[in-house]
């Protein structure tokens, strides 16, 4: 019985090897494709434009805080105690306003970036499907999943070209 099992296992291994050799396999570097397609640059620019006013307001607030801290440090010794206290309170209020504004803005920007990244990944997936179908690949792996692959099996440029055609 042990000998029969060994023969069956050997037969499956050899059959699996034969099947694997007949498969047409490619790989794609999804991150590289995402970095090089024009849609990614457009999306980043759109996000910057969308949040520009809020980013400018946070930057201005940050500059005001730094200015007032420097003023307190520099002019504090010549200011009255009341002036020092008022300026310190102003800095504290500005910091609270900064915390209340900057953190939610970062979260909004991150959420929009994730939303747009998912759109890009969907476009790349569609392009991979088109290229794989056109070139009759049985399997397409993400480059990170392949321990080793010959460069001629890299379809990243073809996928990037396909995505770039999409609107």
C-alpha cells in the first residue's frame, strides 16, 4: 500500500510539472504601473487643488503659531506679565485651532487619496485583464509575489500603455 501511494504522489507531481510548463505566465509591477501612468499625476494634482484652500489655511495658522512663539521668546523679557500671558493664551488657542483643523484635514486628504488609489487599481486590473486576454496568458502575478521571473515575462509596460489609453 505504501508503494502505491508513493507512485500516485510521484504521478501527481509529474503531472503538475507538465501542466505548469504548458501554462503561459507573466508578471506585472502594479506599483510601478501606478506611478508611471498619467492618471496618477492628474489625480494627485486634483487632490492638491481640491484641498488647496484648507492646506493654505493650516499652513498660515502654523506660521502664525511659530511667529507668536518666537515673539514670546524674543520679546517676552521686555513685555509686561499681562502681555506675556495674553500672547501665551493666543498661542494656546492657535494650537487648539491647529489641532482641530489639521488632523481632520489630513484624514480627509488620506481618505480621498485612498478612494482615488482604488480607482487607479481598478483601472490597472482592467488593463491587466485586457493584456492577459490579448496575449493569451493563463496566469498574471504581481511582481512582489514572484521570487524570480525573467524580464521577458514582465508585462508592466504593456499594462501601463493600456491604462494610459483609458479615460
